[in-house]
C-alpha cells in the first residue's frame, strides 16, 4: 500500500480518536481501516493506539508518528506542487530576505544578476531573527543571514566575510590615525544594531570588544544608516561598518581595524526540507555578487580632503 496513504489513514484516526468517524471522514468502511492501521503497526514494529471497546488513545509512539506524519505530508505536498509548477513553467518567485544593513549597490547588483539568470525574486528587508522565523514557517524560500545564528533545519550556501572598521566623527582625535585597534576605543560609547535583530552577531560583537579592551561606556541601538550617522555625529558613540556608511557623510571618517578583529559573515540559508528548486543556484550567485562587488573587502582609508566642509568643521 502507498506509504503516504497509510499515513493519511493514520492521521485521520489519530485526530478523530474513533475508527468509525475516521472511516466516514475517509470515505471507506471501518474494517479495512482497522486492517490498514494494524498493518502499519506491524510494519513499524510499534503499537500506535491503545484501544478498547470504549476509547481510542495514542501511545507515545503514535504521538511521535502524528507529528512526523503531518510534516512529511506537508513536505510532499509542497514538493509535488513545485514539480508541477516547474513542468508548466509556473515556478513562483523566490521569496528572499536580506538584512537592512546590506548596501544599496549590492542589492542592485544581486537583482541584476537574478534577472540575467531569469530568476524572479521577491526581496524583503528583514532582520536575521525575522528571517529565521519566516524560514521555519515556510514564508521565505531563502534568507541572507548574519552569523552566528541557529541553523537547525536549514542548509547554507557559501559564506562571505566582510571585515569591519570604525566610524567616528572627523573631528575626533582618533581620526588622525590611519588605523585603530579596539583598545583605542576605550572611553567611547558604541552604536550598534538592536540585539533582537541578530542576537548571535550582537553577542559575538560585544564579546570581541570586551576581549580586546573596549568596554563601551554606553550602548546605543540603531539600524538605519542615517540614524547611525546621527548618533555618531552627536557623540553617542562609534560604530562598526564595512566603510559604506561613512561615505554618506563628510563629517565622519572610517578607519580599519587589524585583520581578523571584527567581521560580518553572511550566507544564504534555506529550509533543508523540500527547498525551492533554484535556491542553491541562487546561493552561489549571491556569494559571487557580494564578493565581486567588493563588499567583502575592507574599504580604503579615507584621507582628509581639502573641501569647504574642512573649513566649516575646523579640519586642516
């Protein structure tokens, strides 16, 4: 007998806890249903129901099979739907989450690359924590996650590491240095994304700061690049970035940290069970675009230019 049909019969009995009602729901007679449940128990080598003349109850083995059966049938239905759509040329757009911190030029390059491969993509700006939840609920096909992150139930493509540097006001004494260490930042506050956005990365970043002699005097939270700049300019703290935020504002500078000090690791992740048929291709493409764009390499150190704002803000 078809194993999936056996599971459907089992689920009906497990949900009704009554063979007569389950048989009526399935549109079959009760004796054949009882026989099929007994055969399933024999095949599995486990009793699934405790039953007598008055009641039917799931055993512990039956409870486990019920949870697993629902998941297996959901995966099978998704798989058959995707196969049918692929055969008819109706594959849905890939629903992909990306972190808000991803640079606009990288997003544009990714979308252009998708179009060149004839891959339709629905990009959604979401934090790593939001992406993990939506991937588990199958409301996303893939997500560009910031590590470290819980990867249970997910597969990942190639990872890309982005070295980080420090964003600080141009009139800060530290701006005179061509590079900085974390210990140089002692006595400053820190502007960082909220912990809820990417708990693993948040904790790892603060742990690295402490281990290298930087214990922020305060921690301010900001996600939007403009808000980050405002907090840095107002003296609330320094920020960590790959160099793109500082390019938006002449009154701040970016200085690199020693190699290997701090980095952001990104990789595309997707559900391990019944993934979208083109998601692995997408993962390779995203990694190539991000690396080729230069976002995975440190930005050049900003020299102090001779421009009008140097006079306004007292710089030579």
